[in-house]
C-alpha cells in the first residue's frame, strides 16, 4: 500500500519552529508516512544534514523573507507531489496554502501549526491586513494546530477559525537529551567566565520579537545591585543583537552579561546554570526553551504570556510574572536564587512535569493522529470539524 506523502514546511532554520519540525519529521513512522521537509538554508540552528541523516528528503525553500513568485513556483511543483502539507508558522502557511490553491481540485490537504499568533499585536494597518489574509485563506486550511490553549483561544477569538477546527497539540521535546543526575556539578562553569561561587542565570532564545530584553536586563541590574554573585548568559542570536549589546553597555553590565551567540551545546550550558529566565512581551506560543530548561532540572522564571503558565506551574516548577515589569522579574529571580531548597524542588518538579506532559513521543503521536483524521476526510468539504 502506498504511503501518504507529507511535506513539513517552515520558513526559517532558526528558532523553535525549525527545531519542532526536525523533532517531528525524524520521528514519524516511516512505514506509515513518507515525510519530506522544505526549509530555507539561512544559517540557523537546524541543518539539512539532520534530515538527510534520517533518510528524509530535504528541499531548500527560499521563503524566509518577502513574498516572491519565483520562490512559489518550485514550491508548487513540490506541493503537487504530496498528499498533505503541514505548514509551520504564518509565512510558511501563506506559501503553502497559495501553492496548494494553485492546484485547484487536485490540491493536497493542509494542516497549519501556529507557533505564536503575532498578528493581533501589530499596528492596526498591519493587523487588519494579516487577519484579513488569514480569514481569506481559512477555507484552504483543513485543520489548525495550536501549541497551547491560550493560542487556540486567540485564534478563535480573532475569527481566523472556528473552535472545532483548531486542535491543541502541546509542544514536546526529547527530555532525555537535557536530563542530568541530581546533584551533578557544573563542569562547564569555568569556561563561561564564571567563578565557582557565581550564580549563573541563563536565557536561551532568538534575539528578536517577542523577547523583551529591556525588561530582562533592567531586572538583572536590580538583582546585581542586591547581590554581586550573579552572571547572566544570553544564548542565541538575531536582529536584536546590536540593541542588546547597547543595553548591556548602558546599564554597566559588560562584566556580568555574556552574549554567547548561537550554540550547539545548549544542554551543557543549561547544566552549568542555576536559573532559567525568559522575558517576553505581547505574544507567545509554548517556548521550547522553557521545556528544555525544565527537563534540565532548572527552576524557571518567565513572563505570563501565551502558553507559559500552561507549562510552568506557579510556585511548583518556577515563577510566572507579569510581562514588562523589571521589578517583578527581579523579585522572582532573587526569591529563587536566595532559596537553594526551593530551587532544587522546582527543578525536580519541572523535570517530572516535562516527562509526563511534554515529551516528544506524545507530540508526534497526536500529530500523526491528526494527519490520519485529515486524510480520512479527503473526499469531504474542506473546513469541517476535525474529530
């Protein structure tokens, strides 16, 4: 029996969306589905070789910026060969649905995962255009995936799709990759410019919206003013790097903040740290870095945005604070750093929570079940409820 062909389409090799695609694509049962991946080769943290090593066909898709007919043409040819397009993120969904629509009645089914519903937070003119476009393309979308309940509510509230067409599938990670034995020392700390007595605070993220580095750095300045044994590690890169560097200098933090850039040793960096923090403004999906930190046994302090409070259990696995409040963020960081027993309890509880609720195997199984349901409806009218 011929296996259905599924195209995983994402518009950047940077960040959590690309990691999500990789973790999904390499774990789908190849005896049931033939998975292909289309993604730009734009120097991100996910590479072509990772897919090809798993026997997955990879196509370079130059869709990381703008709207290009030249980029759409080869994508149309590729989309014409598959049974289902799974688009990840708004730009990939735009290209994927336009390519599918160009095929008329022969179009494949389309699943669209919204990893962070940003459109309602833009200026009114851009918001109006983007939401109008999403509503216009809704009939070309057989099912939506929200990575948390908050995203599902936002999608439905913006009248992009009816509630029955949006399924919540929580992000999942390979928790074993981040697990460390209780009480394991931090052998990497000296290599990060920190002394053995320093308390290392780490954030791992793309240096771009919706991250709020002004709040993070102001909060860290407040913590540093109260205790001098802290150091902030910023892991990641992106268009905000120059702004972050300027803020670090302005707040006189050059000796206490390290911008480590994009790294391939994130599990080791997390293991070398004492506290994970993520400062976010406006919108958020379900950030993989929060789950990775929890799996590493780190307590988490993060902004109360999007799906963060669905992952971080307040007072048990970490602390969730109001966004754009340096004082609240600083107070939460200080509370965890001042209580080693609390930090250990939160770290253990976080690792257990990831193992039970946010494992990659559960995410893959639920996604494949959605593919089964969507493809079973191929002969029915697009846009109905997904059972």
